[in-house]
C-alpha cells in the first residue's frame, strides 16, 4: 500500500514550543505575501507562448540539475533521463526518478518536490516505484488543463515579478512577445554578459563577431567593445531589466588604465588568451561594469566561486549547466578592493555579492557589506539554498551586516514550480530565526514582524530597484 504524503503545517519552524509559537505568528504574517523572484533561469518562452508543459518529466525533472546530478552520482546515465539533446521516453525517465527518490531524503530537493506534489497537484501518496505511473499520469493530465498553463501558474502562486537571465547575444524576442501581449504578468530579463566577457567561454571570438553584428560596433576594438555593452545594457533596460549578473570563477577585480585595458583586450580578443590574461580581463570587466551601472542604474550581481563544468566528459557530451559545477574557495577582501577603491563609496551604485564559500560570511562578506555603501549580501545560494544553509547565512552575517544590508531571497531556479516552494522554505526559516531572537529578548515582537516582512518582500524590491 502506498505511503501517505502530508506536509506538516509547522515544518521547518523551531522545535521548542515557545519559540515555535512566536514563529507561527510571524509566518502567518508573511506566508501570503506576493513572490518577487529577481534572479532565475526559467525559460521566457514558457510565458511568451503560454503553451502547456508536456508531461511530468518535462516540467520537473528535465530542467532541474539538482535532481539529475544526484541521480548521476549513483551511476544513472543522463541519456536515460533525456537530458540535453538526448531523447528518452519521459515515462521511463520519470520511473527512474521515482525508483530512486529515496536518494533525496534530507535534501532541499525532496522538500521542494513534496510541496509541488501536494500543493500544486493535490497528490496524497508518496512518490516511489509503485506510484511512479500514477504520479506521471496525474501530473501530465493536469498540465493539459488551462489552470496549469505557465501564465495561470504564475498568477496562481502570487508571483508579482520574475526575472530571467539572458546573454547580450539574445534577441529577447520572448520578452518582446510578452510585452506586446495583454497579459499583466511581469517577467523581466537580466543582463548576463559572460559569453562576451569571459575569454575562456566557448566560442569567445565568434561571440565577439556576433556582438559586433548585433550592435553595429567594432567589438574587436576596445572602445567599440565597451560601446557595444552600453548599447545592449540600454536595450535590456528598455525590455525591463533592472540588473546585471556576472558568473565569474573568482571575485577578482582590477583597475587598469584605459591604455593597459586596451592592450589586454588586444591579447585576448582572438580567443586564445592565457589563463592569467583571461582572469585579469574578467577582473577588469567587473570594474568596467560597475562604472556602467553607476551610469545606467542597473543593479550589479556578482556570482563567483564556482568551478564550472568540472566534469569535462559531461560538458563535452551534454553542455553547460548539467550539475557538474563545484564550489571553490573565494577571496573577497583583496579581490574586490580595486573595484571598491574606485566605486565603493558611491551610494548610488548597488552591487549584490553572493558566495559559495560559507567560510567568508563572517570573516569577509558581512564586514564588507557592513561598511561599503554600494555593497549588499546576496542570500544563501545554490548548494546552500537549503534550510541549514539559510540558517548559517543569518547566523554568520546578521551581527555584523544586520538585515538591511541583505536583499531578501532569490530562488535562482530553472524549475518553475520550485519557485513558490523555495520561497516558502525561506520565509519559514527566516521566521524561525527571528522567533529565536524574540524568545531570547534580543528583539521585540513588533520588530520581528516588520523584519519578517522586509526579508520576504520589501528588501528584494528595494535592492533590485523594482
């Protein structure tokens, strides 16, 4: 007989009864607030076309690298899951997930998916090999109804705003389609220049050629290259963008003279730069982008510290973003100093810094954000987008940076229905953290209520200029 699936109403709230009672009150105040998702990787075509998702695998498994990286770690082939350009029977792929769902015990993925199963689809039995076909049919059938089209789900879960992330080479045609439609949902883009900023990005030289064709600038000349960025940033802003996003291997910044920068650009533009030159160019471009943000008002996000595509075989067979990105040690104090030396005291500039290296929270990031007017701390991210990761973030940053130098929560997801699930987790964890402060008489209950609302809604709108 299938095991029941139930979501406990007090999940993730503190175990101590007195503290839990405080958290319950706080959570009730923020549970129904609109969702603002300022950084993510959902496909804008979903909302432009508003076509139904095909089946359970297409909606939940195929876009979620958290799921297939765990399955891959247990020897399951990505080909059998239909990942990338590889074709597989979606029902068979779903059965593989179901038969191996025990792998996700104790993980955030399990929590997010159980929420989706119970809240979105009303399923009341647990996913396993025995219920795999029932799940696949229940979810896939529901997806064919109008209530489960992308725009309907967007409205159903109270999403006020969702930001996708696009390359400067993207035409933003799907965003244009949405703007020209009568749909009231707000889906904006964000400027992610990595393909034309990182000399080690595949096809870098060809990307510069395309950048030239798209902008009418000579992107093989330093000043033309910078002008092209300014043009595309302006176009992205016209299409709703309020932020840029930079996924560099490190947080290194540089402040070269324009003569030095032009000479460096001449060395790297052919696509065969040395590792040292590539790192220096990325560092210089972070500072250049900060200067452009000061001019055009786009908020700057820096997402460093991931060794991208660590599994070369997987990268060659399936491409980017297939679960093989691994966190690395990251320096911020020395790395950010050139940029901060030039722009750090500019209150009109907004830079949000993320980390995958939790050891830097208390030692580097909280003190930096607690001092420089331009800096804010991004939330626990990626591998640390989890209950314990969120708690560690608050514990290690609050005493030095406070709450107002953080930016709320962003889900950074490719899996659409995990958005409301993840925001619910974040709100529960933050209410539990605040309840502890109230229980210890370190904060008044009314202060906790105000702060809970800030963390769930107000800070993200302020930080991302929404």
